[in-house]
C-alpha cells in the first residue's frame, strides 16, 4: 500500500453511506440497546446477538451518515457493520467482560488508554471518536485489514472484534491453506500475498465456514450459538456485497 491509508473497505457506492444511528443515541444520553457482547480475550461470552439485522426493535436503525460525525473510517461498511452488531452500552452481570460500550470492554479501554483506573462510568461515557480510535489501533491495524481484499477485510476485522485478532488471523491463514508453523496468527507479507491470489468471494465463504466451526467448538455454544451463527451469516452476507 506504500503507506497510503484507504477507507476501511473500499466499498461500493451506497454501502459506504450506511452507519448505525448509535451516535444520536450517545448524544441524546438516552437508553442504549442491551445487546449481548462478543468474545473477549479468546473467551466466549454473549455479545453476539440473536438478532443481527439491526431492526428497529433493537433500538438501533441504520441511516445515512452525516459527514463529519466520525473521521475514521467515515462511512465504511466495516465499522458500520461491527458497530451495528455490538450495539451500545451494556453491563450484564452474567457476562465476564463486564461493562461494554460499542463493543469496547472496560479491559480493552484500559489497555488502549494505559489507564488502569478507568471504570464503568468511563465506559458508559465512551465517545464514538474514542471507540473508533480503539478499533483502529487494537483490531484494524494489527490485522492489516487495509491491505486485505474488499469483503475479506470485513470478515477478518469483525471476527477479530468478536473472537480476538489472533484467532481471526489464524482462521484466515488456515483458509489460505497455511499449515503447521505457518499458522502463527500474525498477518504479514506472506499472508497478504496469499490473500491477494485468492478469489475474494471464495475466501469470504471459506472464512465464514471456519468461523462457524470455531463457534461450534466453544463450550458455551449451546447457550449463545444461535447469536454467534447469526452474526457469522450476517458477516458473510455483508462481505459478499463488497
């Protein structure tokens, strides 16, 4: 990429105009939808929700983005998809991840800010600008998503948010045919080169199948599996439109 920064996914016109109406809910200070949260630190929990389509009954609808509301990545379907799936603030006692807002857990916020004194209040007040910076720093950049083919970037990025970047990178490498020590969970030049040689649609479908298999292997699958698989299929569908 020669150091250039492209939009999150290089999506088709029209798709890039969609973004969750989460910013309006944040600005209004009203109730946030109580979405179940994702996997954190490679451990299963329940942020992957039963309903993955962003329907009005979840309290979030999709609207056209207002320019200037969020700088990175403005209007990108990758971030829009993940924010829609993650929803707003929730603090479910049964979820070991604790307080979470826009998919950002307290532990993740502390890691990014290097401030162990942050608490639930700071998570609840998390600004969308900060959430996007965290996603860019801890998920998008380490996964080299800017250098992945369109559609593959969404699949790898959102799986990284939901199941951990190491797991998502390994699933990508396995889908590319890597074996043994080649599957190291670190996306570098060899992984990127291999991804560039694959048909993106075939790779997206391969990834979705492997992601679903990963979820099925988790001990909490009987409880949360429907939500995880719904998100996987929504992820596949969104990636295939790009």
